[in-house]
């Protein structure tokens, strides 16, 4: 159940782009810390269908039409999710140099986490002998455990 300022909410019957920010743990944390720009961009990536899972540990974020032309790659590593975008790499460099105590993230990583959360929460069966994509998505993130 979600909670906000002493109010308890029941979880929705299904998760989607409009409500994931209230339920996915990383998004809830970003929302409460005022990092709305990351969440707004992540929502755009999901609405535009930009997030595509390539394999168990790699996703791409395709460009938003009429906004940019770059496809970014997000990978699950032993250190967590990493992205090849300039913003993430600048934050990573600052983190490694001790200039920041905040573990780096970017809107592409937030979108992947939301994408996997939605997939995992909404996909409960195995169809035609194929692996449950939602569970594969979450398993590849490893360190992120969603109840």
C-alpha cells in the first residue's frame, strides 16, 4: 500500500504510466525529493514507447520524435544500472571523485526501472511457453526487489 502524509492508498488493479510514479520505489523516492524533471522525462520515454529490452541485462532508450536523435543504452551491471548518456556519465565521474555522495542516475535509468516495474506487476502468466517478460526484466535488474 502507498502512503503519503498519513494517508494510505490501496494499490491499483494494474500499473501503468499514469500511476507508476506513486508505486515504483525509486520513483517514489525521487518524487518526494523533488526530482520531478527526471520523472517527467522518464514518463515521456514510456509514453513514446522509447524503452526496449534487448536482452536480460540491456535496454535501449530510443529518441523521442522531434526532440533528439540519440539512442542510449542502459545496462545492468554488478554496480547497478548504467547509461551511456552524458548526464549519467558526468554524475558518475563526480561520484567516483568524491564530489557527490548521491549515486548517479538519469531519466533513462528511471524509465527502465518504471518499465520493468510495470512489466513485472502486470504480467503474471507464461504464454506459449515463453518466459514471463516482466519477471525476466526484474530478474535482470537483480538488486531491485519489488513485492
